[in-house]
């Protein structure tokens, strides 16, 4: 080695808004450390150009794929005393693309066809990014903690377009599209109050547990694991036995699998190819801040979601969007009682919660049973369910007596009874167009996205961006004012 063995610092050619430094136990850190070490080794051996003596390498020179890095490393002996410097990120997509494992190992017409579909749908990718923004950081963190391929972070795009409330024709639900039986087998609670399949945090843990078990079952083959995730373990196992009995290969590309599954795996690989190098396909991925934006708060008892929104200084709609596992107007009576809140509002919520009497966390009406009433009729009248009335009133059956009182749950500040399941009521604090409104401005708050604002005011995303002369990929700033034209209501 020569005396030119200098410390190497990798920096990006842009002003970073936020930064993330990987810890030594991070899978991605290990890959990036290898990349930096390899560059340091080449530099020390004099194989780099003289103009690199400034100790900085531009972002463009650090975009080697993980596969290219692994190939180079396999042919090189690394120095023992190389200095390692972690990379700094401001965008989650950067972490994702540098954590891909199997993307570059496969290429065929099916993959290229799926890649072309995404490359031709910038608007769709914008919408997906906006939906993913509150949840993707936590998913990436969990994947890195488990040392899993970062391709898995893209699976909710394939499964649900990152819509936590998405329901397939086959009744698969949530970001990760769990069927009811599969969800229950993985411990995902499902009832009238709460569906853990719709809970981004809980369902992510279950999905990664399931994918790891499938990976182990199918001989550490991620393509077969993903196929089993889509088609079921039995379907993939039968396809393998079919080929084995005929002396045929048993890799994913050779198996007689369902048509949907044969498209599902190439779709993920094609999407990963695009995310790895979006500029090559003239695509821009809307930046998602590489920072924790949400924090869990365990309240310890049932609470009305609109009440929680008021305590936190948020619109009820935001609470529902960040906590889609709760199907009704309140958290589950028996738990979970955890709410995901923006970090910026957590302190206000905790302080306000201290002053909230326990008997005001959920609102009830009292109904006096009249002669001829039945529990079913009362449930229909108040748009709830018989088992809910039984639960909150401690009834073991449907027998009720005239003159007795029943507690009827209702949403906080609501003048009407609770709505049907899966249709939470957005109450007084939700801004809705009125007959007197025709146009105005909206002041952007932290966490807002163009897609959410357009949906809130019932206008199209294209109209909203056109009125404000911005692009769908534009980053909103708190305090920014947007022009909104509302339809006249006669």
C-alpha cells in the first residue's frame, strides 16, 4: 500500500434535510461498508484517478448495485485497516435501492414487461408514494433489523398499492393482503372493532414472519417464497412435486403455477429494477423522508378516535388514516388501545390525556327498553350490532326487560348514532365543502400530501396540481398555501 491511503468520505451533491446513519448491526450498513472499503482499497492501490485526491466521491460514483459490489469484492482481498464511513440518507428510497438482493439475478421478457408497465405510470407511482409515506420508514427499519432483502419493502405496492384498507375480490385485506384464515394463523386479531390485517405495523410483523418461514420451507429461495405467499404453500409444493415426478427443473420459472402467481413475482422484480434506477426510465420517485414520523402511544383503555384527534390537535380523518386497523369510531374495548400519532403531536396528546377523566374517553347514550323491544331492533335503530350491545351491557343472551336501561355507544360529538362497520364517521372537525364555498386556500400542515388534500376536498389530483402550478411529485411545506376551487352546491 502507498502513503495515499487516505480517509474516504462519501457525500451527496445536495443539501440534506434529514440524515440517517446506520448502526453496525444493520444489514444495509454492512453492504455499504463493503462498498466504501472496496473504494478505499482501490484508492490506496493507486488505481483511482488523481482528481479523486480531494477525498470526496460524488453520488454518481457511488451508485454501483449490490450485485456489482459483491462481484468485485469476491475478486479482491480487502485491507485490514480500511476506514469505514456510513452513508447518509435523506430519502427512504435510497436505503431501499441499496438493499436489493435478488433483483439483478433474473432477467426475462416477463420482468421487462412488468417494468415497462410501471415506467409508463408515473401518476400511479406518485399516488403509491403518498400512501406509503407514513408507513414505509417503519417497514424498512423492520426489514433491515431482520437482515432481509429490501425487495420485500416493495411488496405492499404489488399487493395493495399501499392502501391499508384495500380488500381484494377474494377478501384478502390490508397492505399485505392477508386472507382471514392466514391472518388468524399468524395471530392477527379480527372482529367488529378491529382488524389487525389493516394495521400497518402489526401486519408488517406478521408478513415478514410469514415470508421468513416460507423462505426456510422452500430451501432459501426467495422467488419460491414469494410465489407461496401469493398462491399458497400447498400450490407451490404441488407444482414442485409435479415437476420432480417428470424430471423437470423446480425453479420458479419452470413450475406450473397459477397465472396470477406467474405474473406476481416478475412484477416485484420489475418494480425493483425501476426503483434501483428510476432516472434510466424517466421516472421520479416522490421523496419520502428518511425519519421516524409516527410514534405509538398505548392509552391503556378504550378511547373514541375523534376524542383522541381533538386531544392531539388533529383532524379525525388523520387519526383514521394513521390507524386503519380500527374499524369503528373507537379503539377496541379489550385492546389493542395503541394509537399511532405524528411525533409532532405526541406531547400535546399525552398532556391533554392526563386531564381527561376515564369516563369521558368513550361516549355513551342511555336507552330505556320499552315493551315489545328486541335487542336486534335496538341494534338496527342505533346502527350497531347485537353482540356489541351484549358486550357493553354485560348481557349473556338477547333477553331484555322493559324498563331496564341499555348503554348505546356513539361517536364523540355526533348527533346521529354510530354508522355501520367499516364506515367511520368523520365528524365536526373534518373540513367539507359547503353550499357557500366556491374557492379558497388551504394551509399545508406537517404530514399533508397532495393526494390526501385532493381526496379531502373531493377534487382531482390533476386539478389540484394545475390550480397551483405544481407537479404531483412536488414536496409540500408546512405553512404553504394551496388554491382549491370547490364545486358549487345548488
